[in-house]
C-alpha cells in the first residue's frame, strides 16, 4: 500500500479525531469547535465534511476510547491472579482518565449525549469487574461474605467522576488516586494473604 499523502481523507479524519480527543478530554462535550479546528489545523469545511455535527465527532472519540478499553479488557481477563487483575483494571481505568479526562468520567457515569453513550458498554464493564471479584473470591483473596454486586457498585463509585474530580482538584496525581483507591478496595474487600 503506498504511503498516504498529508491531505489523505483518513489522515485528516484521524487528525481531527486526535484534536477532538484533546479538547473533549479537557472540556467534555462543551469543548469549543474553534479549539478543535485550531488543534487539528483544518478548516471548518474540512471538519464538517468528515463530521457534519459536533456530536458525530464526540461519538467518534467515544468509539475510539471504547475500542482501546475493549482490547485492554480482553488482555486483562487473561491474567490468572485476581489481585493482579484488579491492579491492572485500575491501571486501565486511570490510563483512560489520563487520556480521555472528562470524557471518560462522563462515559463511566452514563452522562454522555445518548447518541454517544450508546457506544459505551457499561454492562460489559460491570461484568468484567464482577469477574475479577469472583476470581478473587475463588482464590481466597476476598473477605468472607463479600457480595459481588455490592463490591462492583463500590468499585464503580470509587472510579466515578465525582470522586475522581474531587481528588484531582485537590491536587492528587493519577498515580496517587489509583494507589489510594486500590488500598481502599483491598482494605474493604481483601483478605490478607
């Protein structure tokens, strides 16, 4: 396949999506289209040729985020140790927060516009975390009586946008938040071993 010219439609489209990711991660769906145009270094006509509406662009960035997460979740489920699965699940979550910022928080909370939220498989995310909890229980890493559904709900609350945003506004780094959340989870549900 010959190399694509800098004006290739696919390269321009990807350039626009990358610029939109930066803008949406910082400002969410309210990101200004002018900011996206400046970051992408394309004309308004070029942007609208690829994405007739701003929500179409938001959905494209959302789908990109979901694809990256889905591939990583598959790899995650190949790990045998439940505690390591949990650690890597949080690494994945916090990489998503670093890469997609506000957009990741809104997607996890189910607060994107409906046209975009439909691409976010929250039920699958709950099932993955549930499987991790069940693996931990089977391996004896959980305290007696831990209910899987309750543990999943608590874990999602600890990765929700309100918790995350408060910690970031207080100046906590992604690494600090991740380590604190893992400590809370292991303290609440884990068995020393």
